[in-house]
């Protein structure tokens, strides 16, 4: 059986603002569909009820569901980056107005948690040499935004 899994994000009343922000941050992104509240619907007429947007190959749905539920770190969106420039771009854009945490985690201004991680981190931490892998893990634990040069230096034992 083939099925499609789509993250569904619950916002209080700023789903459209969040969607437009996320689409602006990612180069390969677009708004796919927006359903607005009508006269007989629960939200303010004309406001977004549900919206679908795409970041890269991943579709995400957003709902203006009200204040009952908030995002927690129990779920996050993971961005795998190829270069430090990509890490810096996503980190700086998504953390603005939010909060940064250890090991490449951040919470954006809407309360959604993200992990901004260079692909090479997993490669270096999977090294067959346990000393090198541990050195990388220890370096990563000291970082907020992940720095590729520092990871590579730790891997070399510098």
C-alpha cells in the first residue's frame, strides 16, 4: 500500500503568516492551496481555515485551530543542509524572533521547533573510529548553530 504522510500544524490564528514566512525562507517553496472561512464557518470570515504549502518536496498543512494547543519540542522539522551557507541561512531566518537551543535546534517565532543540521554531521558521527565519532559528538554538544569547520576539526582531532 502506498500512502502519503503530510505534517499538519495547528496554529492559533496566524497560519497564513507562518505559511508565507516559511515559503519566503525556502528557495523551492510555494503555497499550494488556501481554504478561507466563509460566513457559516467558525473562524473570522475571509481568514485562513486550512492551507497547504510545499517546502522542497514536502507538503505541509496549516490550520487556524485556536489557542487550545501549542507546539512543543516533542516534534520538530528537520532541515538537512549541504553547506555552512545553507545552515547559516536557515538558522538566521528561522531563529529571528524565536529561540536558539543546543545542537542545531531552534524554535521559530511561531513556536515551531526546527533542527538545522549539515548532512556531514551524521557522516562524521558515524565514523568507524569511535574516538573520531565521539570527538564530533562532543563538539556538536557545545554548539547552538552547527559549524561544519568545527565539526571537521574535531573529527581530525584538532
